[in-house]
């Protein structure tokens, strides 16, 4: 059986390419009858694009604070695109023509992807330093990368911060001590499929 998959390698794009790709996707999704109720909403995507584009322009001075803000907004935009890609894949159900209308880049047609195992042994632990949290799961069979999602509780409109790694463990730094954060991990397959853990909430010290 042949399947079509969205390419999720947004981290390989430079800042300018990511902004251009996101705008092309937003344009293709606008008024697209194949995807009547996008999730996240196109208004959220367009807002994410604008915030990132504005921050990118300000970061040209190489001011460390402005660069950090730009990088954070880039992470948010990548997560919006990943969530939208998952929505489009769910709606298209492998139909390449429908999926192509989304504006996302597609992989070459290939055999059905290997099934991902279920994430197991999800743990959230206080790090060695203030404002640090270490999160991990056991290695997931057939997973290529891992998404580490986090944000101050409660999470509103799926507005997670995220990091990506080839390893099933990650230490998050710069969190606010005394604040309760929510965490979850996603394992991503070679064809863009993702399986997530549940959510664990923990106060940062």
C-alpha cells in the first residue's frame, strides 16, 4: 500500500525559508474546502507568522535578548505547523491530491511507514539547578525524533513551547521557579507520524 506524508523537517529550514514556507501554507489553506476547520485555526497560524517575522526583523541587530525572543517564536511557529500538518494528514487519510492542496511539502510516495511503539515510562524530574526540569521516556520502537512539549499550566489553545531531539530525554532550562508547568513527549516516525504521552504537571523549583 502506498501512502503520502507531509515532510515535517522544519528545523532544517533557515529563518527566512521557514517564514516563506509558513506563509505559503497559510495561503494554500485559506478558503480550502478540503480542510474546512483547520486546527490550529488559520488566525492562530497567521498570528504566529507575524510575530515570528516581526521578531526576525528586530533580531537582525544580533541583540541577545531579541535573538532569544525570535528563537522562541520560531519554536512556536514550528509547533503550529506540526499540529496543522497532523490535522491535514488526519483529514486527507492518505489522499495525495487532498494533502498536496494544503501547501505542505510531501515526501515521495513510499510503502506504509513502520508502526510506532507506545511511549512508556514517562518521567518528569527536578533538574540539578533552579528552573530546570528533566523529562524522558523509554526509546520508542521505530521513532526517529522526539518532541518535548512544555508550558505554564494551564495550557491554553495548545500553546506549547517545544524542543526536538534524536534522544528520548531532554533537560529544559530557564523555567520560572514556583510555577506549575505541564509536560508531554511525542515520538515521531520517519513518515511524520507522531504518538504522544499523556500530560504530567509539576511545580518547578
